[in-house]
C-alpha cells in the first residue's frame, strides 16, 4: 500500500465536507419563505469556514499528516473529521456525522473512479484546495495556511513516478471497496446503480498520452507499418483534452473535485438504503425545491443555548428529530458504513450485561498497531490541542 495516500484522502474528504456545510449554511441565511432572517447569518457561515479551514490546514497538523504513513481506517478518519467539523460553533450529532461521512466518501470515490490517469488525482485534490481557498479568501491568515500546505503537496507529490501514483490509486480503491451507499444525486444522474455501485461511461475523451481505441496497426520486422485495420471500440471516444495545471494556481481542466452542491447543480443529495425508485428523466418542475440542496438530508439548523458564554449551533442531517432518534438507536457510528442490520436477540438484562462485559474484554485485548498507540492517536491528540 502507498504511504502517501493519507494526505490526499484527508484533503479531499475535508473539501467535500466543507462543500456540504457551506451549501447548507447559505441555504439557512433566510427562512423558507424569505420573509425573515434565518438561523445562520453570513457572518456565522464565514466564521465556520474560517475556523474549520484554519484548523484543517494548521502547520503542526499538516506536518504530521504529510509524513509517510499507512492509510487510516474509516473509524479513525471519521473521528478526525468529526473533531474537525466541531472546531467551530457548529455541532453534529453522531447519526448526522455518519450520513455526512457517507456523502463525503461516496463523492470522492466517484471522483477516483472517473480520474483519467492516476496522476490526475493531484488535479482533483487541487480543485478541492482551490475551492477551499475561495471559501476563506477574506481572511489572509487562513489563505496563507492553505497556500503553504499546497506548496508542500506540490513539493512532495511532483517527484512521484507513474508507478507510485498507480499504487496510490490502488490503495484508494481498496479503501473504498466496501462502500456502496446510494446517493440520490448520483442515482438521478444515472451514474450509480440501485445496488450502490457506479456505472462508468464508455464514452468521452481518453486519458492524455493514450490513443483513441478502434485502430490496429501492423508492423514488419523493420518497424515499418504495413497494414491498418479498424474495430468497434464499444464506445464513443474522443482525443484527450489538454493537460491540467499542476502549479499553485492555474486551470486544472478536469472538473472532478469541484463543488457539486452549488446552484449550477440543482439536485437534491442524500444517502439512502431503501430500494431505489425508478428515476424519471423529465424536467423537475419544483425548481425551488431543487435549489434547496440537501434540505431533506440535513434538515433545519437551530440555535441551542450552550452552557458556556458562547452560543453554539446544532446541525441535524435528518429531516426530523424523530428520524434522528430512530437512526441513533438502530445503528452505531460504524454500522452505518456497511449497512449492518442490528438484531436484538434477547431482552434479558443479565444476558445483556454479560455480553457487554465480554465485548469490553475483546476491546481491552486489542493490540496497538504501533508502539506509540493506535494508528491515528497522534493526529487525534493534535486535534485536541488546536
């Protein structure tokens, strides 16, 4: 496995998280009928973006993240990203964070699948960084943090060979292989099947440096072309587009990694485990409903009085509080990643206590993955200090 995968996973998942949060905060600037000010103001949105991005791209944290190391598990990554989301006045309950994490992972998985070349994974990451930089453009200190991290990534990854990028992509595919969560935006665009697997197109531009399939050339022993024949390639392919810019600023060319929750993509996005409904290609007349992205996913955002002097905000990714409670009791934080069904086999209190004791023994007997503790503990400790 590649030891250079973790920074790209963290930056891309963090970017997708910021896309979702930014869209919902913008949607909540006003009430549903636009008659009064919403719960979240524009200053609140900017503060959340600045706080999260400032924590995400802090020098100490990024220096630790950029060290060669194995990719973390879903559980550890979700814990780090949860603490990152809570770096500001916003709060997510565990069930909502599960749904948010699923959206983040499925979006990045789709981008990896469609990536033309393994090296173009950098362009996807740069698209995320460029958009994050735009979120905090009014705060020069945070922009400098983003630029410094971007320079370090260019320095580290520009020297990797094509084989190392291929190994990096394989590591990502292994990381994603058990994630098959259905997302309504992908289902509506018919890029995801009802079983949660992506349907890849057999058309479009080929990767840079690759010829359009459909032609067979035959050469003699002296290297001279003697015959040409054509065959049906099974798709409508075109010549590759120009190569994207791998510098600090420039045209990345590919669109993967950009914010798909903007008004240019008026689609509702949510995760689902229910049987998929047959999609309808006819135009959606409920334009107002379509523009309120993730409304059914994240629900309303209400301000709760915190015990401290500062007011915090609760973010709920479910439609109603009842749905949130049902989700919280029906599945654990990690069960939602794989669609595990929790079956209550007995109601006896004594038996339940014994099972809990046995489970605790298994937890205590787990061996650390490294002499310094479980993998990811250092990063989590650093998150606490930020």
